[in-house]
C-alpha cells in the first residue's frame, strides 16, 4: 500500500504535464488571427487616413473573419500613434495604418524629438492606395487658375497664407516643394488637422492649402473651395475638371503622390506579415471596394512588404533633399 500513494501522484503529475503541454501546443498553433486586431490610425477621426482605413479594414475583416478595430491616436504629426505601435508587442495584433508624415517626414524634420526610425523600428506590410494632393484656395481669391495664382503670389511676396495640418507634415513639405519650383513666398499657418484647415479656408480665413484629394474633394464639388490643380502628372479621375499642376510650365513633370500603407512592429513574425500582405492584396482587388476607393479619390495600389520597403527608402531620400532646401525643422 505504501507504494500506491507515490504511484498515484506520479500518474497525476504525468497527466497534468501532458494536458499542459497540449494546451501550450494548441496556443502556439492557433491560427492567426484568433482575436480582434487593432489598427492604429495616427490622426484624428474624419481625416483622409481615417477614411481610407475604415474602407479597407471593414472589407479585410469580412475576408479574414475577424474584427479590425480602428483606434485614432492623434497628435504631433502622427508620431504619437506611430510610437505606440513601435512599442507594441510584435504579435500581429497591433498594427499601424499611416502615410508619409510620421514615417518618412517626421524623422527628418525632428530627428532628436522623434524617438523611432520607422525604417528600422517598423516592418512594412503592404501599400494599399495612393492619391495626389490638390492645391486649393478660398473661393474669393482673385485668381482663376494656377498661372494667375503664381502671378498674384509674386506680386505680394509673403502676403498670401497657406494652411497645413502641422509643421513637418506631408502637406507642409508638398507646399514647400511647390514654393521651390515656382519661386514664390507664401506664409505658413499650421493647424491641428486637415479638416480644420478646410474649414478655415472655406470661410476665407486662409488663402491656400495643399490637401489630400480624399479630404478636399467634397469641398471642391460643393464650391466651398477653389481647386487650382492636382499634384499628379495627369488629371485625377475623381476630379476630371481640375487641371494637373504639371500643365503649368513652372511645375513641368511635377508628380507627387500621397501613399497609404500598413505597418507592424519590427520583430513581427514574417509569416504574419506575409499573411496580412496577401490578404490586403486580395481585399483591394475586390471590384466593389476599388470602386468605393476610386470614388473617394484613392487609387488602389498593391505592393508587398519588400516592394513597399523599397518605395519607402527611395521616398526618404527624395524628401531629405526638399526638407534640407526648405530648412524645415521643428527643434
């Protein structure tokens, strides 16, 4: 009988170990995603990045049979939300949907304030869309087209104002590129968000702005702001009556796009990144989603992780030249 007691406990311990090992193995092999995924949008709700994210990830949720939760973490030109994802667990359940401002612009204009390098601390997952900016003005501005606008700006150096969503954002850098190409001097007025800029512009408190098409398009179509030109090389399908700035000699060959893409923390399992990349490629191939994106002024554009990484590297180099020439610093 004395041998029966230790034998019982030995069998129980072995059984428990087997159960725990099975549970551990099950946890490790649970298919991804097995719970909701948070997609951080580093800008306020209602902006162009937020709108694009909600279009894409609603359809991604339907396809992957899992919920994508959009979390707006705005502030500091998108760097606060981006930093949140940089520090997040690299498990595929906290992702970043962003544009160039916090990824490639902020590290150049605020190198000591921005506590990450997106090209090192984030893993590109997929490019999902591109869209040009559009140069817009308040309806009372005494210029009917881009040529007249440039003439007006040169007659009144430093008098015309332009609004952006902050110092060192993509909008800011794009206007600086336009200023460099046209040799004009206009005054920068930074705001907290793009929608705020459009409100001020339509009320006549600002003269000019460079806005994402997705954001400005409703204001243009309602006649609340005047559209001078898009920054793509050709006219954009959703604004066929708006010229390309490149049609004016000062902006010959100008071609500036804003991209929208998905990122994960740097150490995320490559299998997860590959799965997300493939799923997003399938999502944006959906005809109905493509139509909705195009109506909003977006061009569905698929690039896998390596392709997207190369695009980002080339953009960083091009932006560095513009930012250096403009002397943009926030420190």
